């Protein structure tokens, strides 16, 4: 969500001398995207940013995909995801392609190391739990329902207040509000389902000058490296710019409703390269006297549809439980299962909550996803009176 923000102390002009009390210089770092042509921030460090005491290759960080098999609708049970030691270590990739990797993470403890993804944006949607995202840009407290958006190159760690469950999105492109919601200056327009007031920015910049051994795990080139720094990585005295982590809570998404059933794009929350993120939130149903609230059957002609079901009773779907993920790949139609269309007629509202990701290229399946599959899901359209 790029708009200007500043924390801590910065000099009056860029690229000028900025001195500590002892007369030594703070070290300026320009951190930007797309070769100085996209959003950027300027940070001022106590220590030289490139200094690294030791490096070690930790191996491949690329998901391992399995054969997809015959094209079919699939669902995956993630409520029993293994409880890992920390959010990053616990993350399990489930679906992915060159544009995006989708996964889940269930963690009980805070991170004892720092992490930096230098090849992708990361979005952590908080299904359960709370804590604080800490980075060189400051602290961002998070809670249930938050989309935590972390740009390329941010060094961060999560401090958990309790056990947490996340749905994760990793993509080598920026995450941003859809262009139709913004004016030429980037400001969100009146018809947008959220505005800048709903975006939470880093606060309480903690400047650390401790020396010692500090581990930073860096993901880049589809591999993971361990860097040991001789100083704390959060040594920033101040920064300003447009590039930083930010949070948007799904409860602040204002649903767009209509007299007749509205198509999925009205749920769109974020845009990225070759995929979109949508939020299904509690909302009023259609108010035409003969309206059918349940969605019509539709074919994903050029899109794979992934839904992470969070809360409530999803009106059009049978055989789905809390924390389940469905995959409706393009190549065949999908829609309400038998009896669900009729059951929706006359309903005034829904309390469902879900996150949807629609990709414009086919998704691959990991071994871990195959182990979580609910094999009976495809047959749920056969139930009922033979529709």
C-alpha cells in the first residue's frame, strides 16, 4: 500500500552527511524495487549494511511438486497442520506456480532468528493468534484477520503472543490495491471497499546497537542461506519512503452488494502479477425479490480458484470445514453443490469469512498438499436428487 511514511530521525536532504553524536556518519541505504524506478525507502543505519561475518548455504527453498493427475476439483484439510517451532520454519507450501506459492503455517513460538525474502513479497493472513512483526522499519502488532504484507528485502521476525495459524501467499511481484480503486495519484477512491485509514503502518521504531552473533536466513534464487552478522540487524535510526511492511484487516473490507448476484471481482482486495486476492466477508445478500444469493455455476476459463475457508457456513459449499482449502482448476465448471442453490433463496445475509486467490496460470500440487487432500470432495456434486 504505497504512500509516504517516516519514522525516527532522517536528515533534511537525501544523500547528505548525517552524523551521530560522536561525529561519525550514519550509513545511508536506498532500498527500492525495479531498478530505482518503483517504490523505495531510504534507511539510516548505525552499521554498514553489507557487513556479514559468515555465510552458509542451507539448501533448496523451492517447493517440490507432484503429478497433478486427472483434472478435478480438490479440497485439502489443514486444521491438523503440524505445529511448528516458529512461523517460517512451520510453513508448508501446498500449491504454486512461477507467479505465486500458497501455503499454511501453524506455530507456537516466536522466531529466534531473522528472516529476509529477497525474491518475493510475502503476505501472511492471520487466521488465529496474535503477535508483533518486527523489522528494520519498526514494529507492527498483528491480530486475527490481518493481512500482513512484507515487501522484498525486508529483514523481519515474528514475536508471537500465542499460538498462531496463517494462510501464506508468496509472490515475485508487488501486492497492491486494484487500479480501478485508485486515482492517477495512487489515492484510493470513494467507491473502493477500503481506504488509507484502514492501513496500519510500522510504529515504535526500535534501534538496536548490540554487537554479537545474529542469524539472518535469506531466501533468494530459490535457496536459503544463513548469514551471521556481527551486529543486530535492526540498527536503523530513521527512515522514510514508500517501501515498508503494512497490515490490512479483513474486517475492514467493506463488501459491495447489489440487487442481483455480484461476480467475484467485487471481492477483490489486492492485485499482483498473474493473480488476485479476494476477501469474502459477512455481508447482505442480493435484494431482488426473485434473486438467488448462491453463485451461479461458472467455468474458470483461464483461472485456478483457491479458497481458504476461515469462519462461518459457506452458503454454496458442502463438505468443507474450518481451515479447509479448495482448488477449482480451470478446465471444468464449478458452482453450488446439490441443494445449496435452493437453500440460499430467501436468506438475507451471510456470516462467511474466506480468503480467495485466483491465479491466471495453472497451479501445481506439492507432496504435502496431496497428503492433506479430502478425496471425497469431487463426488459432493453427485449428492442429492440427481441434478
